[in-house]
């Protein structure tokens, strides 16, 4: 279940706002917001800042994004090893 939230976290970083994420994504704006809030609770830190300009990652959010992206790359590499 946390993997789904982490995967969505990587997706939301590609959008400029939660409303854009809901328009182009597969879930509603409240669900995006809830997923981010749940991750922030799990990790005990803010990951995304929201303001009138949209969303942006905090430093911890940038760190988490890098970790998740590296994990996805490593997992994909592992998948194709023989």
C-alpha cells in the first residue's frame, strides 16, 4: 500500500498543481492530497508545499523522490538480470 503512495508521489512531482494532477491522472484531487498527507505522516515531514503558484517539493521531498526513483531503477535492473 505504501508503494502505491510512493509511486503516486513520483507522478505528482511531474505536475504543477494537485488540480492538474487530477485532470491528467487517474485519481481525484482529494485523493492526491490525502496520499501526500499520509506519506508526510509516515515520514514525519513535509514533502510538498502548496501555494497559489501550485506545488513544489521541500528538500525532504526532493530527497524522497531521488530515493524512490533510484529504487525503481534498481528494481527494474534486478527484474531483467538473468
